C-alpha cells in the first residue's frame, strides 16, 4: 500500500477541522486538500483512505494543518493525544511530547517506559530525544527510574546549554528539575522474560518483536512548526550501557525547517552507522519527496549494514507541505497517520 495517501485536517474527535477557520475558508481548504490528494470522496469526508502517488512538486502548495505521524501500533494512542494538543492550537513540540508520554505510561510491547524489558543485567535503561525545526534539541540516554524521559529530554533542550545528558548525570538533572527518580524495579512480565532470556543469553534480535520498539513521532502544527520526538528502552537484553539511535540527533530523529523531518525505529546500531534520519532529511533538501527520501535512506542503511535478513528498520518522513513518506527494510512495520494505522511498504517481504 502506498503510505503517502493525503489526509485532510481532522479535529480531535475525528471530525473535519473547521472550527478555527471561516466556513468558506474551511470548505475551500477541504476541497483543495481533497483535489490535491486524489481522494474521490466528498470534501467533507473526515478521512481519505484512497492511496495516491504523490509527485515531486516544484511549486509547493501551502497546506499547513495539524498532522501527527508515529511509529508502530502504539502510534495510534500517541497520535490521538498529539492531535488533541494540535487541534487546541497547541504546538508541534507539545504534541510530540504529549504523544510520547502516553506510550511511556502504557506500552503493552514492553519497549517504552519503566515497564520495559531490561538489559542483560536486569536494569531498565531508557533513551529519548526531542527536536524542533529551528534546530533546538534535547536528549537523554541510559537513564533509569525516570517515568517520562521525553520530558526530561525537553528540559535538557530548554534549561541547559547542552543537547545530550546521560546516565547518572541525566538522573541528577532530573532530580534538580523536580522530576522523581525511582529505584530500579522490573514489572512481573519483564522479569519473567528476562529470567527466561538468562537461560540462553543469546543476542539475537527478533525482527518486529524485540525491535518493535521505539515510539517516534513527527508533528506539524497549524502555525507550520514541526517537531520530532522519540522514546524507548532500546534493544531488549542489551549490554548494560548500550545506547541506540533514538536519543541521537540525526540518527533516530531529525527536523530541519523548512525542509522536513524524519524518524526511525528498529535496530539502532544500523541507524547509528548511517545517521538514518539525517540521510532522509538531506535527501528531501536535495529534492526528494518524503517517500523517495525514506526509500533512499533505507537503501543506504541496507548498503552499509550488509545482510538485511536479521534486522528491521522503519522510517517515516514529513515535509512542511504535509506530505509523508514511510518505508522499512522488512515487512511488518506499522505506523499511525492521524487516527489511522497503516502498513509501510518495505524493501523485502
Ligand atoms: N531503535 C531503538 C534502539 O535500537 O535502541
């Protein structure tokens, strides 16, 4: 399925977004959006599900509207929360932080937040990053006992002269900022999986399962600002101290106005070696559509990492016209656009 089908603006409850524009303006915008997308449904339809192939545009049509784009199935609840922020005229920055916090609190896959699978020593260590289109960024890595690493990353961006804080230093900064840092614990489910893993101790990531990890988000707000964020516990049963792509600017996330943004999920080592998100944004700068940019970046990741049969990487991109791209190494990468879940096309099936 072509993931780039256009999405008309939605309000928080899924109805067409009309409340902040004049009725005439809203109708005209909806007609233009529908025409641009190739969707055959009426202009008042709340969502276009018809796939379209988007072409490179040399004369971008301004179609700024709230958009939320997230990785995996848990992108749906994240998007819902983000869209609530965006449709209340909130910022893209607030939207991605709010969306990530939802998954940090509840992640049935045990790959985000304090309920995650631990590292090989039985410790849950968390990574997160946040970035805005004007180049501001904050990240934390290898933090323990922090319920919302994405919010800590935002504080690094807003209250320190630094971009990345790690480990005990990041936890100290959390305490100094009034964020509680709890003692390390494991949920019963995480402990059971860790003990089962200890019996074999094999480092063998399972495609779309242990790599079924990060919640990464991109949002474009009504004012035309873009932000990205990601938060994860990384690879299950990793070596203590291991950090993946998610908290590294240019690897797991990257946004650059007025070009666009890109986010990654999957086996972090493969993305770190290539700065995957940066690759995609630079491809867009060179004229690629978001879809072409994702495909080029994934191809490069495969080229640099060799045999792709043992790993998954999923990539999403968004430009300031609201066009999206999605692509993965392997089949099985799902993503959420607004309140709809889609399967990304992949290099291998
Ligand atoms: N993509 C998340 C990680 O590898 O840590």
